[in-house]
């Protein structure tokens, strides 16, 4: 069984590796190559869901599988962006692959709302979520976890660079910096 659980920020893929077991504890099916299966899921379901074009998945060999086993994977986009993925065997004996540096397209509006609210709190402005534009496609964060957005001034219409440095991806915590000069 393969399932995809999109969260508000990252994406998690669950791959069944459970063999039929008589006991209450799940047994991991050792006849399945989890590395190959994970790479196929990255190229298939994850690529389709993320919407960034084809993905090439590469996973480390997790070795003997048991509950709690973890391993790393990457998914490279056509322009060369690298999505980091953590694989873990969950208590049900399934592999969960979770992106760790990807902001899903569904999460972007919440970042925009929270950035506008943070600006309003710090400078007493009247920014709305529409004042902040972080795009509409999933974003692969740079290694420094920076997300580039734009801030449109409500009164003048001028657009400034807005940089969000993500400090906690799941909780949508970030620091922000507004550029000094409007964009040309």
C-alpha cells in the first residue's frame, strides 16, 4: 500500500513493507528492496504531488529494516534543486518518506498570512496576505532555509524583496527582512 499525506508544509509518503504476521508486532517484509521502492515513490507519487517536474530519487541503503530505522534520500529536480527527504520505518512497519526542505504549494498562503501579520505587529502597518507573494508553486528551500518573497506596499504599489529565513518549517516560524529599496 502506498499513501501520500500532504501536510500543510512538507509531504509524507508512506510505503507498506509489512509482511503477514501472526504476532501483534509488525514484521517488515525483507524481500522488498526499500531503497528501490523509496526511489520509485519519489520519482512517481512525490513528483506528481510536488508539481516541480520530474524528480530523480536517490536513497542511502537503510540496511536491516526494523521499526525506527531511518535513512536519507534526495530528490533532484530538472533545474538541479535538491529536496532532502528523511525515511523512517514507522511502528506499523511502513516506510515514511518526509520532505525536510520543501514548502508545499498548499503551505504558501499560510506563510504569506503570517509574514503580513508579523510585519503589521512590528511596524504597525496594514498589510494583508495579498501584500506578500511567495509564489504559487512548491518551493525547495536553499541550504540556509531562506525563502524569497515579494512585499507590495498597499499605498504606493512599490514592490520590495522580502526574505523569510525559516527557523522551524513545521511550525512555520521564520525571521524576515524587507529590502531597503523597491524593485526596479
